[in-house]
């Protein structure tokens, strides 16, 4: 079940956190994984080397998803080198938190450029190859706050809500080409993104989670693997929530 043998997958932001776990999980299911990063070349190399050491196939690709020409060039190079492009995991993302009154204009631009424009640029370029192949899987990382909102995260939540609307539209637009588009919406997952929170904040959040704990990157990765697999062939336009019941 859930094998990805022979498939080529790009995981943006695959050097750390949820992206890293997804890259490793997809490689374990047989996919050739392209591990993208923007700054963390050593971390991305470590992920790829770890996959290769276990008998899997992986490469690294450094580019900033917010830089459209660089992203287009990188994805075209992947298609040229691999000859196919089956799975896009648009995971690269940043969080800049703050109450609305204090949100800076440049932070809004950075958030939307990375979390929304970056994901859609990848989807646009990937879709060319997927349309020709008449098959493909797009998986977009949103967040529980994109659906339920959160104090101090208005700007970030807006980007994560935007990605849901985009993924659902892509699902309708590309269904005729057998390309599925789905969202994975994690709750509170232990990664670098959430590492900076103090214990009191973490304790408060744990109380909002019916399962009583934060999630792991591997638990989110498993949802991505499922959506990329043949077993999910009839699932499109959906939001798969991996949040311990925090939002139902
Ligand atoms: P993370 O640990 O902070 O890792 C972020 C990853 O994105 C890194 O690999 C980073 O690369 C990459 N990245 C950031 N900006 C990039 C850019 N402009 N171009 C290319 N790559 C870029 O984040 P995470 O917690 O795993 O989150 C992954 C995704 O899940 C994000 O979209 C996030 O919004 C979403 N999410 C996370 C949580 C959570 O609780 N952690 C909850 C809900 C949703 P470098 O290593 O090169 O910096």
C-alpha cells in the first residue's frame, strides 16, 4: 500500500521539519525525491545522503520559492534531468507572527511571496509536465490556523487560507487531466517553526488539542504519502487535517 515506486517527487522546504519527514517517507515508499532548501544546503544534503544510505534515491535543489525566475528554472531542470514530475509537495513556508496592528508591510509581502506565490509558481510549472503525462499529484501544506484563525497570526493565517482556495481551484481546473490537488492542514507540530514557543504557550496549546499532545512531522508526512499514492486516486480538492482534533 501507498508505494511510490518510479515516481519523481519535489518537496519544497525538504531540508527540515515536515518537509524533511515527507521527503524521507516518500523515498522509503520508492520515490525519487528532490529535496529543496533555500539556506540550509548542509541540512538538505544530510537528508538526501540519509535517503541514499538506506537505498533510496534523492537529490538536492537549492532555490528560493519566492524568486519566480529561479523557481521556474529549477523545476524545468528537474524535469529535464528526471524526465518526469509526478508529485509536488508545496511545503516551503515561513511564519511571521504578530498582532494585526503591528504587522509590517514588508512582512506581509514576505509571507505571501513564500507561502502563496511560491507554492503556486511550483504548481504552475509542475502542471505543464503533469498535463502532458495526464497524471500528477499536488499536495499543499496549509495549517489549522488557515481554517480556524489565531490571535497574533492574522497574516500567516491569511496565507494558509489562501492556499486552501488555490488547491481547491486547481483540483477543479486539472481534474480532467487526472491531476489531483489536495491540502494537508497540520495542527501544532514540533519543528523549528514552533521551537521558539515558551513552555506556558505550549501547555496552553496542548489543552486545546483533544489528543492532548503536539504532533510529529512523521505524522504529517504519512498524510502526504497517502495523498501522493495510487490509493488516493479518487481524492481531490480535500483538506486532510492532521491536528489531533484541534479543529474538526
Ligand atoms: P520549518 O521547520 O521552519 O522548515 C521550513 C522549511 O521551508 C525549511 O526546509 C526551509 O528551508 C524551507 N523554506 C523556507 N522558506 C523557503 C523559501 N523561500 N524557499 C525554499 N524553501 C524555503 O517549517 P515546518 O514547521 O516544517 O513547516 C512546513 C510547512 O508546514 C510550512 O508551510 C508551515 O506553514 C506548515 N505548518 C507547520 C506547522 C507546525 O506546527 N510546524 C503547523 C501548520 C502548518 P531552509 O532549511 O533552507 O531554511
